[in-house]
C-alpha cells in the first residue's frame, strides 16, 4: 500500500479548485484504492495481513489461468476509485485519513488518474 494523499493534494492545489471534488481512479484489475488511516504504519500491516487471511493467494477452486485470482478479488474488495470533497482548496479528510493505492499483484508499473472538478 502506498499513500497517494500528498500527490492528490498537490493535484488539487495545481487545479486552483477551491470547492469541489476529486476522484482518484486506478484503471487496473489487480490494484485498488481506498481511504484509511494514514498515521500508524501498523494499520497497513494489519490491513494487508487480514486481506491475505480472507483471500489467500492459493485456493483449490481458483481457475484464472494467470494464477492471480486473489489479486483480482482483493482489488474488487477495495474498489477502483475514491471521491473526496474539496473545501478551501484542501482535501476534506478526517484527521487520520489518507488515500491509499493498493497493489495486489506486483510490483508493477501502475497509473492513478486524478480528476479535479468544481
């Protein structure tokens, strides 16, 4: 998991939008995006361990030929986008919240698309 919060805030600042919304979208089937705590690194550890327990990499019933069924399931669980409000040119996030890119089949070169609207 990689925090994108700073980069998204930079995109908002560059847009000069003061009140609106930003959408962060990940166009990949084995990666996701979520909002979660951005202060304690143990949250990321716990989050990933719990996902691995719920969706193990190998299951006898997986049929996807590439062997990365777990990555697809985890990405769908996270979702492919988040929307965050903008007020006074700043992201409206809770005190401890951040925007997280989640890679489930990497490392790979990925893209996150950021769209800022007023």
